[in-house]
C-alpha cells in the first residue's frame, strides 16, 4: 500500500506543477483523450449498427447515410487529434523545461558541504533522469485513464445486455495483468538505477580520457590502456544490466500475451456458443466481439498507464529527495552590503568539517582593512582554504565571530555578500564559450571594460593574435580556430574574470598560481596587485615568493594562526615562517 501512496503523491504533485506552469496542458490532454475515445467508440459501433440496418431491406438508404456521417466524423476527429497532438507536444516540453530549470537552480543553491559529496551529484543525475521518465503522468491520467474508463463503462454496459461472465472474465484477466506490471515496474527501476550509476562512471572515464588537460598526464603515465580497460569493463557491466532488464521484459511480455490469448479465445468461444444457441443476433455478435476487443484494449491501456504511474513514482522519489536537500540559507541576513566595507575581523573562530573529528581552524583572530594585501601561508592542510571558505560564507561556523564593519557576516544579505567576493581558485574552470564570455559571461560589463581587464592582466597580445579576438571560442573542442592558452595565460584569464565582477570588493586568490613556475607566479602576482588596487587582497600560497608583496603575512599551522607580520618582521622572528622561507630559498638557489 505504501507504493500506492507514493504513486498518488507523485501523480498529484507533478500534475499540480504542470498546471501551475501551463494552463493549456491539461485541458489539451483531456481534449485529446476524449477525441481519441470518441473515434474508437464510433469505429466500434459502426459495423454492428450498419449490419442491423441493412438486415431490413428498407434500411439501405439509412445505412448509407449513417456510414457517410460517421466516416466524416471520424475524419474530423483524426484531424483534431493531429492538431491537439502537436500543440500538446509543445506545451509538455515547456512544462518539462520549467521543472528541470527548477532542478538545476536547486543544484546551484545546495550548501557547498553537500555539493562536494559525489553522492549529491549522482542524486542530481538520477533526479534529472527521473523527471524525464515521470513527466508524462498527467498525460496518462487525463488522456488515457479517464477516457479509457468511459469506454470501459460503455463496454460493460454492452456486455450486461448479453452475458456478464464475459465482462467478469475480461476484467479479472486484466487485473492480473495490472498486478503483474506493478511487480515488474519495481525491478525495472532497480535495473535502471544500476545502469545510471555505471553510465555516470563511464561518462567520467570517457571525459577524462579525452580531456586535453589530462592528456599529458595520461601519456606520461602510460595510462591510456588502464582507462580503456576501465571503460570497457563498465560497458560490459552496462550490457549485462541491459540484458537482464530485457530478459525481465521478455518474461513479462510472455505472461501478458498468454493472458491476452486466453482472454480473446474465451470471448470468441462464448460468443459463438450463444450465436449457435440462437441467443445472439448477428449484429449483436459483431458488436459483442468488437466491444470485447475494445474492452481488452482499454484495460490494457489502463494497465499500462497505471504501470507507468507506479514506475514514474519510483523516479519521482529521486527528484523529491534531491529537492529536499537543504539549501544555503539565503534568507539569513537582511543588512545590505552596497557600500564597500572597510574592516574584516575574525574573533576566536574555530571550525570543524561536518564529517571530521579534528578542527580545521582553532581560535583564529585577526583584523584586516581595505587596500591591505594579506598573504596566508602554511603547509598543506594547515587550514588556509578553510579560512577563506568561512570568510566567503561557503561554510558556516557557530564558534567565534566573523565581522565585517562590526557586524556578523551572517547578518548581511547573502546575495550582496557573495557578490562582494571575487575568488580565484586553483581548480578554476574555463568553459567552451568565447574568450569574452569566459571573462564576463553575459558581457553585461561591456566589451571596452573586458578589453581594459585583458590589458591589465597582460593578455592583450595574446587576444590580438586570435582570429576573432574576444569572440574566439576557448579551446578547439568545438571549432577549428578555437584559442589554445598556456597554463599561465589561463590563470590570467581567470583573474580577469574575478576582477570583472562589478561589485567585487575583495580579491581572494586561493593558490591559483601553484601550477606555474615561480617566475610566472611572480609576474602574475605583481600584475594582479596593480589591477586590484583598492580592494581587499588575500593571497593563499604555500610558496613564499608571493609573501614579499604582502602588507601582512598570516602563518597557519595545524589550524592555528601562529605568526603574523610583514616579511622582515617574520624573518627576524625566526619562527616557522623564517624556517620555511630559508628552506624554500635554499631550494631555489640550488
Ligand atoms: P590548506 O588550504 O591549508 O591546504 P585546508 O583548509 O584545505 O588546508 O584543510 C584544513 C583541514 O581540513 C585538512 O585537515 C583537510 O583535510 C580538512 N578539510 C578540508 N576540506 C575538507 C572537507 N570538505 N571535508 C572534510 N575535511 C576537509
């Protein structure tokens, strides 16, 4: 019974969503279903009525007239059906688009701590698939089940005039069919789930295999064969699941055809016996057998539709679960952050990741002002990224206070707050759009501002050398004349993007230059500092070449802020910073 409840809920919710978004869709479905039904009822009645008319020699004219009118009506219905079908397709695609848009929006709004979990992405994929599989529930209800129930009522009425046992037999046989499909639909869903996981993994392996960025790594590690094998193993698994699913479908088909066979034979045997016994007129014989066929068909359609509703409800559950994942709390905070703030302060801040026992940050306190350049240094895992993640509200902590201009950062409107930061991460992404779109997405800031930024990050020569300047596609993936950038050039492009954010007041560089050689890193840092003058500038680095630029350096060790000061001060301190610096500089001298 639990399944019935889920089925009811998914059907109700999806129908409600469809109706809310598009007022035409459901009336169109009802119209389509009714026209289709009217057509098949006319086709069912036509031969029997004509036969009963022509049995009487004076009825020929009437019969001809009747055939003419009914045939015209059928043609008109067919045209109507064709038009309604086209309109329906259009509206139904729009509704699906609307629901998927909501799903994607949700995906973007999920808390980072959840979004990082691979499982959530798999869930999103499943939810997306689920919507495709389940989007037709209202069609099944309004264009199939409701009209077919009318046919069912009519055929039952016809049988009640001849022999009720036929109606009962057909009904029971079809009920068996429906129960069978419910049982099978659950298994089908399990197979589809398994297939979706394997497909996901296969897509990942394929993407990595052909990713330009992984190409060098792949060749140098001789990993092509490894990846090919992984891919072919996954394909084998997908084939295996598909085969098992097809076997199941085949079994279901055999059982259902057997039921159908018994049903049809039974109907004919009874009709023939009653005709021989003189209890059935020839025209009623015709009506009876056609009605039996119609009833079988109607019940099969209803059973198919109900099966779809159950199957859809399994998929809908994936969608529902995904939509229930908590979002970043955007409602929190009403304070506007429109004027550029001047002071950012950490007071005794500690933080632990949800799935970890140990603290990533412990009792961290500092105060920084606009215009200042801060470098955060420390070994891997010291807590540098955590510190900036907290600062940007990508995670939330309850231990300690983070204040901007004296107010908790959580008091500010989320959208204002996030707009204020311009981060550049190490694992940046460039997209297969134009170079200009990679800097400013929809280009709202205007070409001249983008050009200005391109100059500021030192890419003007590079962009001038491209066939279509800023309109050149990034990478050759889709177009022959796409631009190819070096690692350093890509970094500059990403920095230009960060600076292009119109309202940015704080530039956060989370080791974006770690993959570059120290000289290139030096160049980019000098350039960035110039380009971002007047903003808060926070550089994270475990290379100490960055730190000489900084007004102040924060040294993190194991989540603790153990030293702070400028380069000279920290060298004179002879603490961790000076040891790290001496070690790195001796390495570079070598
Ligand atoms: P750094 O940037 O200095 O290399 P991080 O701030 O990334 O250091 O990490 C600090 C500590 O927190 C490390 O022990 C790291 O393993 C842990 N950590 C970082 N991100 C996560 C996460 N998403 N979930 C759990 N632990 C994390």
